[in-house]
C-alpha cells in the first residue's frame, strides 16, 4: 500500500529491521569518504585511545540510519525531497559489531504553502542491540499528497 502525506500523524513511530555494522562497512566508508582518522583506521592507535578500539564513523551511522529508515517501507513511495538534518547528535560510539536499528517518530505534519505536498518533521534514533541511543536528530521530509479521486 502506498503511503502519502495524509497517512501520517504526529506520534506515529516506525522501527526498522536490525543490521550489524561490519569491518567492511568501516573500511569501505573510510575509502570513499577519505576520512581515514586513526580512530577508524588504525587498530594500534585506537586501542590506546579513548574508546579502546576502532569505532565506526559517526556519519556512517547517520547513513545507516537513513538506509534502515528506507527499509521500513512507509516513506519511499511518497518521498519528494529530504529537507535537512537538524540537531544530529553522536551520543555513544558506534562500534564495529554493533547491531543497530532505527526508530523514526513523526513529530509533526503540515502542508506546504502551495498545498500540493506535505512536510513531515521526524525524529530519527539509532539504537544498538541493548537499546542504547547511539545517535539521534531530526530529519525533515517533503512528501506527496494522495492523488485526487
């Protein structure tokens, strides 16, 4: 069933499937982003650092959260444009081997000034296998309205 603006309301919560963060995820992200900070790429340096081991990139976590949210299946068909990422916080390190899921809460809905589309205010929360919040923030989305008729 296709979802449209009219199907969303404040307070709705959707939770994604889980996904494990792998060594390959971190190496690939470092390669294409060029972010080779030792906390992500140097096992010896990271072992002596604050976290005691290498950790995944914060933006890898944000990217995975976006991907997991798309797998929920309620936003894909109605999505027009991502509107921004606001107040994103990295609360805990994202560890290699962590199994994460994304919770998406609809905070608010409103029509655009033209009335031909809607805006969803959404809070994303990336959680680990223990239910600990790793990252969170708001990600607005412009969505289509249900066709007339």
